[in-house]
């Protein structure tokens, strides 16, 4: 990965002039796209790769090395325990945690549409 940046042989005998060049890219053992996830849109194509638990990725890599069958992995996000937390009382709905990829502003706008009771989204309670 690290190669000598020489001077065409002029510095071959002189150890004090050795210089190294850092690699331009590293090849990780753990596929980082599975750890970090990815989402994007290209010309006519869309991709979405969710985050996965690094330990599950490592376990599946070990299975692949040992020619064993892999286990299906489920999306994983550090600290996220559920699909959202909503409490319901007589006249109050309290949302304490939103599902993954649901943003606060979008959720608020959807709730406001529900409260106003528009034609597209009538009041649901």
C-alpha cells in the first residue's frame, strides 16, 4: 500500500532521502457501506442501503469465510429501540420517538393536515 516516491534512482543509496506516499484509498475488511448505509438518486436510478449492526456484519463475514450460510440481517441504528413511540390518552396523543427516516418537520406537517381535516387527509380520530 505504501510505495517509495523515488527520484529516478538518484537517491537509491541515500537512506536519509527516503520518502513515503500515503495510499490514496484503503480497502477495509468490514464493508463500510453496510455500516453507514447509503441513499442516493442517479439518472433514472435510486438506491437505498440501510445501516446494519457491525457485529452482525462481522458474524456474516466469518460465515462466508467458513463457507457457511449467511443469516439475514435487519436494519440497525445505534440507540434506536423500536419503530416509534406513541402514547394515547383520552384527548392527547403524545409522540416521543419517530421512526427511522421520519423527520420532525414532515411529521408535524402531516399532523397539521390531519387536524385541519382537508379533503386529501380527513380528520382521523
